[in-house]
C-alpha cells in the first residue's frame, strides 16, 4: 500500500461536503447548504500560512503551484528542478488560475465550464485540501482538491509523478452532490501556463499513408487548436502529441520544451492561447465538440491522462524520457520481447486456402521468423470475405478456404516451428453480412438519414452492452477454440460519421465519449482473461496511436505506407513519443529500393516481413535470413535502448538514428541516404550516448552478399570520446543506400 499525506480543508460525505453549522441560506431560488463554506473560511488562515506551495517533482523537473490569500490555486513554476529553499521564494506571476473556470471573471478559454442544476452557468474553485500517495520509490500521486464555496461541486486535479522517467501524467476528477444533474461543457485533463518571449509549436498531421508529418511554427496571439472529431479513427488527420519550445525552436540536443500527448483513443483537443500579456495557456483533453457531459449527483467524471515531460536539453532527451516511461510504466509488456513475423497479405491478399497457407508456414520457417500472421479474408460463409465489400461481423472460418478451420492452421504452423497469429476487425460490420441482417439496430447511424459507408462498412454501437458482449465474445471464442493463437492484429478501418446511438437516449452528446469507454471496457475484460497475449493495434494504418490504447496493446501499426523512404519519415515522427518496440515495421514490395535498404529501415522498430518469400532470389533469401539473425541478436538494443536521432531527414537528404544500451557498452547505428544532390560530400556524424573513456569496435553489419563495407572506419576501434567528438563517415554517395553499424566494446 502507498503512504498517504493529507491536509484537509473540507470533509467529503455522501451528501457532498461536511458542515460546521446547520444553517441554510436561500440563493437564486434554491437552498444552498453553507456549512461547507463556513468550514473553508475557518481553515483559510492555516492554508495560507502553512500550505503555500504544492510541488510535483521528478528527478530533473519541478511543477509548483501556489495557494494565495484568495485561497485559489495558481501555477507558480514549471521547469528545471528547484531546491526547497528556492521554491519558498516563488510567487505566481500574473493572475492566471491553474484551472480556469467559466462564467465568472475569467476572460480566457476555460479548463472547465459547468451549468448547475438551477441553471447557474458559473463555477468558482478554491483549494480545499491536498493529498500525496507514495505508490513506490519511483511514483507518487498528488491530488489537489478544489471546491465551489456555494455549490457542492468538487474538482480534483491529479498528478502522477514518475521520478526516474521525468514524466508527469495529469487528469481531472469531477463530482457533485447537487439535487439535479449538472452539465459539463468543458473538462480539460490539463491546463499549463507558460511565460516566455516566444513559443514554438511542433505538431504532427497527415492522412492515410502519410501519417505524422511534422510541422513547426511560431505561435501568435489568439488560439491555436489541434483537434480531432473522427471518433473511432481519431488520429487519421492529426496526431494527439506535440512539442512546445520556449523562446526559440528546439533541436535534438538544445532548447527548453515540453513534450505532451493524450492517453485517449477518441476525439481530442489541444488549445494554445496567447493572451494580451504574451503568456501562454495550454489546455489538453477530450474534444468537447458534441460531447458535453450530463453528470448525475454522486457520479464521478474522470478525464483521460495528459502525459508530459520537461526537457532543457532538446527533443531527444524528452523522447528518451517518454520511451523509458512507456516501457517501464504503460505499454503492455513494455520490457518484454516481440515477435518477428511473416504476414501473408502481399503474397495472397484475399486469395488463399489451406494448402497455400501451409506453404507460407514453410517460408516463415525458412526465413527464420517467429510467427506467421494471417491477415484479412479468412471468415464469412453466407457472405464470404473475398473482398472488402462483405463479411465483416461474421467471424466464423470460411469453409471453402479453410475446411479444417483455424485450429488446423495453428497446429500446422506449430509443427513447423512457427507461431500463429490472426487479423480481426471486431468493431466494424459490413452491410452485406449475417450480423447486419440479424442486428441492423447495432449500428451507429442517424434516424431518418441514409447510412453512410466508408470502405463499405459501418461502426458497431459500443454504447450498447449487447454489442460490447458481442465484441468480447468474438475475440474470446476465437482464442478459446484455438488456444495456440499467439498474436492478434486488431484493426479499425473507419471513422465515425452520421453518428447516433439509441443507447445515448435524448442526450446524444455522450456518443463519442461513450464509444471509447465501451471499447476500453471490452479491452479490460479481454486483458483480465488474456493478460499477456500480444495484440497489435491497427487503424487503417496510424489512425489510433495513443497511450490510452497502449494499456491493452503491445505495439501498433504506424502506417499502411511501407515504402521505406516514406517509412523513414513516419517512423521518425512516431519515435518522438513512442519507443521502438511499439512500432511495427515491415519489409514489403512497396517502393523500388533494394531489399537491403528496405530491411535496414524495418530494423529500426519491431521488424517483420510482408513478402512472397518464394519469389526471392537465392541471394535475397540468404541476405534476409542473415538479417533476421542479426536483428534477433540486436533487438534488445532497439527495443530497450536509448534512442538518439542524429541526422534529421526533414533538413537533410539523409537520416541517422542510433540506439545505445543502458550501460553504454553496446550500440547500433542506422544510416540512410535519401536523394542527395550530385556531388554531395557528407560530413562525419557525431555519435551520442557512449562512455567517453571506453573503447569501441566499429563494424558494419547487414551487408548484402558479395558486397564489402564502404565505411572508412570499419573494423577499427575508437574511444567513445572520438566517436562523439570526431564521428563516423556513415553515409556514402549513392541515393537510397543504407548502413547498419554495430558499436561494441
């Protein structure tokens, strides 16, 4: 159990708050119980003299709040870690409250907007207490309780500090004890304030096959918004993550910034508002668009986590903080191994049978990968899944293709020394399916409007408990009947449109949030029964990539675009916020580059193949087999090592990435030439993360058969100081060429 330290300025009861007298005062045609207000007034002198600051600290950062004479909470500081003596002298600049409310004196975008049961559209929040729970040596949770002096409303600002990882996650919990429901129109997970000369925002946007394209711009006065309104495939156009640099744009190694991301698989919103005094307010959370919340008395509304880290040493340090936090604290089996695999999609698409799949198991064994993944097309009988126009929802084996069922495939693969995985898309349904014929009422669709199709499919209504049971049972039955299944690829190929659910009743504003809550409820049930099963998160590529989902998944599919030039940019973008062991990278027929180049790019993450191995030449097969062996030998470096992005493809015609183990004894460098101009002469690349005093052998690996290394330093030993000060000449002159270089003591 954790230890609790508490200073209480109000006492919660089933009625709402504790009281010091029995008096009632009539206000606005409503009786408001004032005993809570009396208690707060009595305790304010102690509050202002004994509890002036609340500090949330990690190893290298401090987030400090002050409680002033007006008994409100202000953000006094956020940045490099401060000593206790320094914190004592802090005062909050300006008059900006830490969690701005609507309806009162605030003139800027609020973190919370509430209309009470009596119609009053205001909220006033004062500090009522704080608690800190020590979860373990690395993690503590601080709760700052705010209350309205007149209405029985409680807002808890919650901060979970991960000391060694230098990461803070924050969320908000809202309750009330009014006689009637209240309506929430804004309910931010986080509100942070900054005061700098200038602010530079790095955001990520895209579309199918062009995910996480990076843009950096200087913020100007007014509000900049990054948001999504797509529901189930919320990340299709905008990625729920950003960098905010202070005073000047940050580089990989220099600059003061925060990196932030939202743990939510639905509509999100980030607001950046620069006020009249050049201060910046940053609000993060669920997008309130079409999602106001009718909150019943006694019910607790909990926002998703906003996860952020501070760095005074550029984007690279911020990324490594998030990577360590993800592996240690959030991603399912974040410290565990991952499977190399062969996917059948490019070899067969929908056209396969048992005999063809059996031959692919032989190819997987020959290649040396761990697992064979059967993709789309294995299900449906009345409406067989022979294309993407039918069959979704009918999760029984197609007897024409697989007369002996999935069980035969699992046994056949295992007999050949290969594990078996399978693709599903359980949140969706084809109008041409038995499920749709039986349950047309299970679909999200507007009354009196035509159904709206995307990829010839519709979204199941996960607000409906029967639909949640169906999705759970679909996966559970598949795993129960075939206990040898070793991995699931869970897809979600469309966004929500024409969105309406009978289970939301007259209050349709609950649909977007309710869908995600329903999805998480299903995933939690599955994880209770199957706690360790690897599941890949897919959403038409990178349409759902967030730490809310990664509580339940071990990795994600970043894009359907597997052209290796494009993948360098896509994997680069995701690497800012997610560790390499969560990013699935496959070698496919996309792109005209060499097999070596494609393989070297895929080795930057969790490597797999989606090729017809039977078509490979003898040299290509031999190269691929050796690449699998090399990758397995080095995979722990990639999955668990510290990542350093050394040369940026956005500003150069090459990219260089490095991984180093925790004891600085072993590293691997991936170098890629893109399209350099004729006559380009690259300078040496300085490595990072090594021990300056240690000596390292430099060796190029993953060479194609019959070729020799063109690395000038190949086969020689250098000190860490040399490698980080002088560097290596890791880039040749040829376009679309690559090197993989091992650095070892």
